[in-house]
C-alpha cells in the first residue's frame, strides 16, 4: 500500500481538498515501527468521536507488542482496536473520557482500568493546560487518523473531536492516513483552534453553519514522528430497530415542540436543535419531519451527524448541521461518501471544544434533547451509572448542552429490563445533570414540563409520565417524603431501597 508524495500545500477554505494523501516526504513506517515509538509508560492521545475517525493499526500493534502502562485519552467513543484490544492486552491503565463498549466498561467497573469521564467541552483545555495532570504520565504521544498529511498539517477523517488540541499537546505525533476515507471529507472540516485564556477571543461564528479557518490541523514539523498508511474502514454505529416506545416518545416530543413553537419567543425566528447520539436520538430526528416549523430555519447544532440528519437534509427539512463527528451507520457512511461534495454544502465538522462550547450553545439558543439512565422525582438526571455505581458510558457532551442550552429536554423510556425497573425513581444515587438543568422530561407516557415548578410540583409532573405500573409506589413514596417535611422532601430509607440489589 503506497501513495506518491505530492505538493505539500496546506488545504484552505478556498481550496480545501489536498492534492494527494501524502504531502512532501513524510516518515512512512509500519504499524509495528510506529508502536515502538510509544514508551513503556506514556499518555496516548487518540482521535475519534462517535465510534469513527479513530486510529486502528497502531493501537492494534501496541496491543500485540511489549507490555505498557498507558493512559488513553480520546475525544469520545472509539473502536475495538482501542477499547477492546488495549484492555484485553493489559496495556490500558487509565481511560478518559468515555467507555463505549463492554470491554472498557467491565474493566472500569472491575477496577482494572482507572476511568473518569469528563465534560467534552472542557477536555481539550484539560489536556492542554494540565487539568488531567494525575493521569497524564510519561511522554505524550498523539495517534490520529487523517485523510491526508503534509510536513506541518493534516486533515482529519470522519471526526475531528479533540484532534487539534491533542496534536498541539503531544510530544510526538503519529498519523494514520486512511485511504478508505475520501479526500473530499476535507470539504466538511472547519478547524478553529481557540487561543489561551485569559486572552481567549470569542469564537468567530455568528451562524451555526459559518466557516472560520479551513480543514487543516497545523503542527510543528519536528513533531511528526511517523506516518502509517491504512485502508481499514471505521466500524461505525449500528442503530437498533425503532421500537413502539421510541415512536411514542417521539410523538410526545413532536407535540411538545409544536406547542413550544407557538408560545416560546426563543423559537420565533429559527430553531437550533441538538440530539444525543444513539438509536433513540436517531428516531427522534426522523420524527421531526412531522413538525410544521413554518418559515423558520431549522439547523442541527450538536456533536454528531447521524443517519436521521441525512434523511432530514435530503427531505429539505433541515437547513444544515454543525457537529464534530459523522457518527453514521455503514449505510450512512456509504451514502455520504458517494456524494460528499453535495453534503458538504450543508454539513460542517468542528473541533469538539467548539461544537460543544457553552458560548455557542448559548449564542444560538440551542434546544438540547438527550437521553438518560433515569430521572428522579425532582428532576435530577443520571445519564451514566446503573444503580449509581456501574458506569455504562460516560457523560460525553450531555452536560455541555444540559447546562448551557436555552431549553433542555431529557427523553427516555419510562422503564428498563423489560418493564421490571422504573426509570423514574424517588432519588437517583448518581447525578450527572442536576434539577437546575433539566427543564422538560419526555417519556412514552407524556411530557413533564418542569420549568418554574417547586420540587413538590415537579414530583407530581414526573409521576404522571412514569409507567402506570409504578405510579402507585411513587405516590406512596411522595406521601412518606412529604411527612418528613423540607423544601425537597425525601424519605431516605425507602428512596434507596429502589436501588437495592438485595431485593
């Protein structure tokens, strides 16, 4: 597998597509030779977000070589070459900010891997300025996937995530140039690197689809240690079939949004929407085709482009999408790759500290819709831990949008485990988004609009959208809690019994 080196001109806004995969005369090596550049103890900064755009051959070679003690930091979810192979080989000692599969989750819950999830919007700065000082041990090696590389630049592949920050923070840079990803992906990238506080300037965007600095990630030429060529495709997201519960949640969300369009001046001129990654989010996007937005511009302003967004773009229901990752299914990738130039007119990918920046979420008045594990009677949201203890993913960007969007919606089924477990509980033992951040909760049984309500009033609204089989028990809990008094009443012995593993 070889490519002919080309003119190393840096891609720009006016001329975004590189002349070839390799610009200049990069240090081409095998995956094993690249892996040998990683010391025994090191911090591995890897590209990837939403299960796409991650390096594949070098992590695989690391897992097959000598033992290491690695802190692995990605932008978001990545593939099995990282979160299976490096876990099973014992090379992964510490992990930020996400555990996307059963291998990484089991290792975190068993204590074999030290895991701590982080808010996506803050992670780039934490890596750049020492916020993860305890975890970042040894030399810092960035291993990132690109569609093209030159002497002092690269163009990311199917996600940007925190690649610019990681490249900037690394002692050494290893680039996997993936020939399975089209060069024309450069057309969707817009890489704006934020300055350092306290002199950080505002992000220069007054339109969610605006452009700033072009598709290239820049770096010092002496940082580039190795380039590996690959043609291995992503192992992208697989969406489950839409269920009747999903459809009912979507219908309730649509009814709520239609009413909100009439009464909320925030949505008078434009609607900027964000949905969390996953099958439910994808189903909710598809349902938006039923909403009459009138002459308002409707734009996606979030983290991930999923298949449902492509459907909306093709149907003319969406002005465009701003995100950090093309988290598409295999079919969705084929669809986008076949017509990248057309989709690039309406889709832009940005670094994750820009896509998730509180500044932009606030500026564009985003309506954020995210899912959760459970919500308690006062609106506290657990998005990451079963039973309060066992992590199932990570907070990702949910907190960025829950705290900073103008209208935050939590959409979730009312039950889990085949209907045996209520996802509306008296008191959640783990809180990712507090009661101050949740405005609206939607289940298949209705909409709980919590805005302006006291804690006792919130409890009434949330019991009404719980599964009918649990409402009597929740009402009984509320009565016991009321007897204890307080602004936010609780009866702690019975509250925690809902999460007991002994019953």
